[in-house]
C-alpha cells in the first residue's frame, strides 16, 4: 500500500514536471505517508528502501524547498539507494575482506576473475 501511494505521488509530480504542485493537500498526503511508515516501524513489513528514499526526497526537496524537477526525485532516490552498497567498495579492515587504500587497488580488484563484490563493473 505504502509503495503504491508513493508511486502515485511521483506520477502526479511527473505530470506537472517543471512546476510545483505541493499545495496544502499534497503536503498533507506526504506527511500522512511518512506517519504511516513510522507508525508501523516496529512491525516487519516489506517496503523497498528506494520508495522510502523517494518519499523523503519528495518531502525535503519538493514540498519543503519547492523543487520543480521531477527527475531529481528519481536521481537522488537512486543515488541514495546505491550509497548503501558502498560498504562493498570499502569493506572493514581486518575482516574477511581486503581494505583498499587507493582507487587503483580497487580498480585492479574488479579485473580479477571471481571478484563479485559489485553488481556490475559500472557500479564498481
């Protein structure tokens, strides 16, 4: 339900790309969805992290700051989601993973066969 409603907000934003439609009703809907998320935080629910990031970006940049570019929501939501995987690029030293001190070491590691720390080479 939450993800569907967030997607509906994004659709409305895309339909009015270039202008900001965050009136009182829209802002109330965003706040309601954030409350729904936090009200159920103690229960196990399947909600994609991407949807949550999209909701938080909508609240911060679109509602609070009056943003007008719908593409920014997708861009920042995607960037925040990918940031979660940076631990794969720089794992904890002393553990079972190697710590990379230099970018060249990281790039060399991606060339080795069997190096499956990353989803694809672009992400690395």
